[in-house]
């Protein structure tokens, strides 16, 4: 990106040259185009910097859009893998916009009143959890519902016991039985690492 930006004045000069050639071959009635090109040619440095700034801003917007879409796809894939269900409700509007927020908290109780639903469960994701070791993403769900054979959820017995991703354990040098202090509205609370899970969709996650 930096190299392309530094080359932009040279590219801009060549582009103006070709535009002048095209204008000479085109309809002479398009005088306003020639006036604009003359203005750009006479103040090439200022217009080049303006164009480079606009190009950089556009690139940043595109990159952020790609990252947001990648996060949305990763979350959807993780939900389908970890929470196999006929229907999954996700606030896709907030998710696509990168806004922290899900479905209303009372939705779970409202859905439980529907007789056709045999089983129902919810999950919570906090992407900005503050701990004594940095900020991490928390996935909170009912372990007992997903304690399949050989799954790490089976070893969790207490409310203050958690699982972490294998990438988080490697990058942060975490080991089983290590402690993490998580900031809550009631103050800091200690959680014990009881297992390592492979299939989280980001590097620094705990559940």
C-alpha cells in the first residue's frame, strides 16, 4: 500500500496524459472535461495528494468491510458447528455492522412458551472482555448441553471453570489450572482454566 501510494504521482501523470489524448479524439463539445484536466495538470501535486488520500481512505473502508464480513462468516460457521440446531437466531444487522449487541434477553423466555419447540438454549459472546492478561473474547453457553463424548465440556464442574482455545494457550502461554481475573460489574472474579478447546474461530478466546 505504501509503495503504491508513493508511485501514485507517476501513475497519476500517465493517467492524465492518456485522458488528454482521449479528449482530443472525442467530441469537442465536452469542454468541461478538458477544463477539469487542465486544472489537474496545472496543480498536479495538490491534486495527486488529494487523490492519494481518497485512495487510502477507500482502501481502509474496503479492508474494514472485508474483516467485518470475515468475522460474520466465522461466527456463523462456529455456531453451525458447535450448536447444531434446526434454527439459530443471530442479530445479523448488528453483526454485519460490527456493533456489539445481540438479540433481546427476553427472547429466550418468549420462545420457550412455544409448544412446538422441544429444546432451547442460548449463547453469549463478549468480544471486549477485560482481564488481567489483556482483552479477550468470551463465549458463554451451557456446557452440560454440549458435553458430547470426548468433549472438553465434560470436565467442567464449577461455574468459575473455563475452557480456552488452543491458539490462546499457545500465544499467551496459558496452562491448565492457570487463573484469569475477569472484570465484571461486581468487580474482578477469578476463573480457572480446566481445559483447551480446538474449534474456537479466533485466536484469543475463552468460554
